[in-house]
C-alpha cells in the first residue's frame, strides 16, 4: 500500500480493499443522506419568486441600474427590465425574507420615483443564475 500525506492512493490499492473502502464511505454518506435531502427540499420550498411592477417616474431615471446595484447586496437572482407601458418589471428569486428586504430598501432609496409597486408571489423556478438588466426591445 502506497501512503501519502493525504492517505492511501485509491488506484494503487488492491481491488478488495478499494471495494471495502468504498462501502465504508457509502455507509457513512448513507447515514447523512436523508438529512441532506431534507435540507435541499426545504431550501427549494423556502425559495420564492416575486414579479413586481414599478409605476411612476421609473423609466429614464436609472431605475434598472439602481435595482441591479441593489440586487448585488442580496442573495437573489432574476432580472429587471423596462416594459412598453412605461413601468419597470422586476423578477427576483431567493429567500422570501431577502426579497422583502430588497424591495423595502428599493422603496427607501427611490421614494420620489415609485408611485406604485404591484407584487405577485409564486414558487421559485431556479431558472436564473444571476441578477441581470434586460434591455428593452420594441
């Protein structure tokens, strides 16, 4: 058996010993697997999606960039974009407490621009990797 500072090298071990090592490790992992799966299931349940529409003087004033900069401070993904009817649409996914905190902060930093915020909550889809600004396409 060849030993290194990190332990035995698995490829140099005899087949029987590699098999016993694999079974031993699987037994340890199998013990924790239900709690790991439960944690993952719980994380998915806790993730929510908010689709928000901002009305008021929200286009042409840097609102999308302000939302994007704000989103960098929160563990959220999604996008912000202008709509054809003059509103700004924000789609964000993350823990609901973080989504609420981000929207509260947005209302604090742009009180004179946002006249109304319509908000719709649903289950997160996990389709986003980051938070981005989407360009308006007519």
